């Protein structure tokens, strides 16, 4: 899933390539992608893109007509820039193509989504706050106002485990499964540790790991073309998606805990005092 660093890089890329250019066609190819119908998605046609913004993992294309084309790429979605766009009309329901946006210059982009779980979402609204997912967002962890005291206040009464708390978009916007693993590894904390149980010193360590991990990931991604962002994300991850490999810090074997629809990775030596975490799903399979 694209998370804050990749969506931030996409925002910068699109701002460079879209700002000041007129949209001539918005073509939905999968009906599941449209989450709003009034105004229709075609209402942005003929308008100039005036700004591109990011809200958590949401991308917002603001147009001179007063409308916003808002996208959430979800778990398996991506944006492909096309220069030029292919000739001809794509066939609805064929392949991963969900929506195409064409510019007057002949360039444009496709929104694609792999797999059968269609969660990629597109909204056309007068105000981004009309999108429920944006209205629920917590603070952006890279915003200047997001200081350590605000972070500590968010976690003070948080009874969930750190992994779940970091992924909650209503608590902190933009962090997902991959970067929550990376942040906890950098902070040397168990993903199962309770957020409210952090000492002041641990809160400081986690805050610094959060800011540093995301800032460095944004820096690695910035300036890259949209098509290279996935590879950059994967190459920069230390533990996430690296089950069975050696931890780059201590050399211990990276372990995994599996859930019904996701998994987390961690280093026992760095994060859990050398103790493997219980993997309930694997335990059931072994019975």
C-alpha cells in the first residue's frame, strides 16, 4: 500500500506535471472506483489543475472550477503517468485499469488496481473535508505543529498496542503497515507494547523514530518518477517484507507475525529482548 512518503512524492510529481494544465477527459473504467456521483466525475473536464495536495494517504487535485478530484490508492492501487496517453478507447472491465485522466497536452495518468479486492477510491467534491476518510484524519506526523508534546498527548490514554495505534489514520495520518514496522524497529520497541505504557523516555524515542523514518523515506522518494516509487520504497525498508533475512542492525533473523489480512515483521534482538512473538495463526496451523 502506498503510504505517506510515496503519496508525498506522487503529490510533488503531479504538482510538477499537472499544475496549470487543463483536464480534457476523465474516464472511469471500473464502476467500483467512484465513491461520489454528484458532481459527476466528468464535471472536472475543461478545468485547469491549480494545486495538488496530500491528506494522509489521499491525493487531492484542486481545479479552477472549484472541484477537487480526490484519490485514495488503497492497498493495491497505483498511479501510472503516461506521456503520451495511448490512442484509442480502453475497454471497461478489462485488466487493472480503473480510471484515466487526460490532459490537453496529450499526457495524463491511469489509476490501476491489482487483485480482486477493489478498494481504490475516487471522489469529486467541493471540499476535501467532504470525503469521510479525510474528515476523520488525525494530525500529519510531518507537519511543523506535530511536536513531541502533541504526540505524547495522543498516546497518553491509548490502550492499544503500538502497531495498531500507529496505523490508525484517525490518530496519526499516513502511516500504514510497512512504515509502522520500520518506525518500531528504529525505536527498538515491540509492536505489541501498549501505547499508554510508554515512559517519557520511550515516547521521545518513538517520536524521533517516527519523524526520522518518514522524513528519510520522503527524501529518498522525492524527485523520482511515479513509476520508480514502488521499487524505492521496497529497497529502503529494513524489516518490513524481509522475513527470514538478517537484521541490518544486529544480524538476527527477522521474524513475522501473521494476521488474517496482513502481517508484521520485527527483529527479536532489537525489539523484543530476543524473544519471538507469538504468531497465533501459525500456532493454529501447527496444531
